């Protein structure tokens, strides 16, 4: 049996290597094709990014153009190819993907450019070193946002290099390109949406008309889904659908593949004054319109050019009025979050108890525990899938901030060390996002205890914070970092982001992070609380709850607000160094765990699960 397994494994590795070699030959061929195409169109360089026409974080396969040209499949990256006297190709990506990108690009024409690493040039700087004044760089204007293209144009113009936006190389060169998704659009129940579409349109148009416009073009998919109280499944992990929406006081139009609209949705839209046109018709409609249209800086270049044609009324490019409206959750949306957290909490408790018993037995890996958690979540009737790909990162993998296990990197779990699990789910009623760092075995090292407790202190400090209504997340960020800064630790990612109501797990405009983000945080906003510390080659720690901003008190100095945790899941106390916590922090832990137990115990049917939860949330005593 062992010999058969070895042969099978060897054959599998041989097939993988053969397929990888063939794929890299394809990449070389595609780059050569692209260069011939560039010469035919008078371009000296071409840029292919990671986005779609709607600025989505995740993109449908149809728009995975950067992966098509380079072979690198990470969620973030930009490929650049030059032609002429200097023929080079490079790909920029961030630290999450340095290792994966280096492996994917090996044997291709592309070299890796490590973003935000000292000595790495920007794309414009790199192009300036390869091109000459008067040369032209091409991009597909349909997948580059106005804000992004304007910045790139400004940087290239410093070197006398032009930017051409009207050509799409993938449209002409990509053979066997995947089709656009055709999943049906569905109605988000008013029980969880909390406001009729017609009411939302009135509120949005009030803001649009204050800017002197009579129409708003909505291009971001989560904004369209929120505005119309519709959901879809066109984009990985995000319940949205490929579309544009043009709204006004008199009538609005949804541009989407009409094959995705059933009778119920069509009748619903008609009742709310929304007509339906095919997705491909949006450019024609905008071209023929004479109205002044508001659009956001995230609108793609091609669409924006049609809206800002000088022959029409004066259009306005400004921040979308929908984004801040969507971020303030109404009572129904909050109730939906609470319901989602109950369902998620039950699944997490079952999973944590299972994990505690399964790891010592052996045979579990990063991927297998991810699959088990998804299985337990799927027992809930409202479960619709994950809100992002789970990060299950054991020991040194936990130090890679956005590590995602693959069959090649998957490792077995032992009854020792720290396991970081960042995971979330989509339920019809709401969206979840949680991180727990778990001690496998019974003993943590002194370093693990110190780092874990510093992260826990930061998590508690932010959760307990009280602050003036409307403060920005940048002003709050210090709370999560102060304790670790005193010990010389820090982390490079943001501390918190908004979460959509059965929508995208990353939602703006507010964030909690070191660099300045002016968007205010006020009651009704949801935001994550996720400080972390990552020690390369050793382990990583992150603890995350989703918080709801709530009123605190009114004083002569104004309105003050604070946070309440929405997430319902025990925090692992086994790695805590208790001497580092004060009485207020221990009180917070006791109060949080008391809430978790009170909410989840009535929903657990298995006495073993109930006993595990009682033990995990038992009161901490201190002198």
C-alpha cells in the first residue's frame, strides 16, 4: 500500500509540474502575442491590472486578465509589458503574495516587483526608465477607475509619456475567455433590508440634486445591490451581480444580463420604478443622454468619458452618496447581523470543540479544518457561503498576514503551537468576519504568551473605547496599538474595516488605520477590531470581532459613542499572560464571555457542546 501511495503521489507531482511547464509556455506565447498587438496599435507598453469595470475586490473569471497574461492568480497585482528596443515585463504585488508570485512568475517573461519595499520603483518610474518622451502606454479604460487612471496619467506626463485608454488587448487576444456569469438575481427580504428601494432612491436623489445633477450612475456592485435590495452570486464571496444602475427622480434603469432577471425580480423592479436594459446597452444610453450625471471616482474611464462629454449638461465626479448611507445600518440590518452572529456562533462553538478533540488524534490539516468549519456552517438554513476565503494558518504560516492554504502549502496540525483562523460567512440575514488565534496543546511559550496578550490588550482597548461622535478611524487606531508599541511591536495592516449587511465583507468609507481616512464613525456603523502581531518564521496572532457603534452619552461637549461586540465566540484564554492584564480588561473579558454564553447556550442541542462553551466562558477570578 505504501508503494502504491508513493507512486500515486509521484505521478501527481509529475502531472502538476508538466501542467505548470505547459502553462508557462502559454504565458510566454501570450506575452509575445501582446507585443505584436502593441506594435500594431502604436503602443510601447501595456498595463493589465486586477480590476473589473466596477472596481470589485473580487472579479469574475471573465475579467481575470492579469492572471491570463502572467499566470499569477493572487487577488492583487498589476502586470506591465514593454515592446521595442527594450522588451521587458514586470508584475507588482504586495507582501501577501511575494512568495506565491515569485513561484508563479518563474520561467515566464515577468520579474517580480515588491510593492512598498524600499528600492522598488513605481510603475510610472519603471516605465520612465524603459520608454522615451513621446511614447504611449495603453490600458483598457473599461477596467481602470477614473481616479486610478488620472493618477497614472499625471505621473507618466512628468516624463512626456502618454496614456491611451481605448484599446483592450484581452478582448482581442484572449482565446477561450470565460463567459460572464449568469447566476439569477434574487430579492433581499425587506425583513433584513429594512428600507424600500423607492425610499432609498429618494434619499440618494436628494444628495445628487444638491450637486446640481439630475441622474446618478451607480457602477459599484455592492452599491447597486444595496440600493435595489437585490443580491446575486456573480462575484466570489460577495452576493452581488454584474450591472450598472442609472437613477433619477422620474425613472431608473438597471443594466444587467436580462437572462438573470426572473419574473418576480422584474415585477419587483417595475413596482419600484426601475426598468431593465441589457448590460451592453449602458454605453449607448449614456452617449445619447443630455442630462448632468453624477458619478464616483471609482467609475471606469470609458463610462466616465461618456458622462462628462462637453455636449451634455455639466456632470460631476464626486464621492458616491450611497457609500455613507450604506455604512449606517438601520434597525433591520442590525437585527440581521445579530441573527447571523447567532448562527455563526453556534457553528464556531461546535467547530472549536471538534478541533480540540481532533488535533491530538492527528490527521487534520489547515485545509481539512477549513472544510469542517464550512460543513458546520452549512447546517444553518440561512448560510449562503463564505464571505472570504478562510485563512487557517498554523505556526509560521500565521506570520503571513493573508496566508491561504493550498494543496502545496497545506501542513498537518500538531498538538502544539498557535493556529490563526480568520474566517467569515454570508447568511441571508447578514455577513460575519472573525479571527481567533488558538493554542493547540496545553502550553504556550513565554514569547507566544507575551505577544498574544499584547494583541488581546489592543483588541479590548478598542472595543472599550468611548469617543466623540464622528471621529475618524485614524483617531481611534492608537487604542489598538498603544500596548504593543510600548513593547516595540507593530503591524502593517489596518485595524478595522466596515462590513456590509449581507454584502461585501470589506465596506467603506470608514476604516480604522494609521494612515488618514477622514470618513466619520458614528452610531449604526459596523467595523472590525483586529489588531495583530506577526513574527516571521515563528507565528502570528490576530484577534477580531465585528463591532457596532452605539450611542454612549450626551454632555456639554457633545455626543459620545462607543462600541458593542456583535461577534459571538469565546476568545481563547489559554495563551494569556494574566500578569499583563488589569482589572478593567479582565472585567471586559468576563462580560463578553457572559454575553456569548447567554446567547449561544440556548441554541446548542448537544450537551457536550454546551459543556465546552460553559468551560470556555467561565468567569475569570483575580485578586
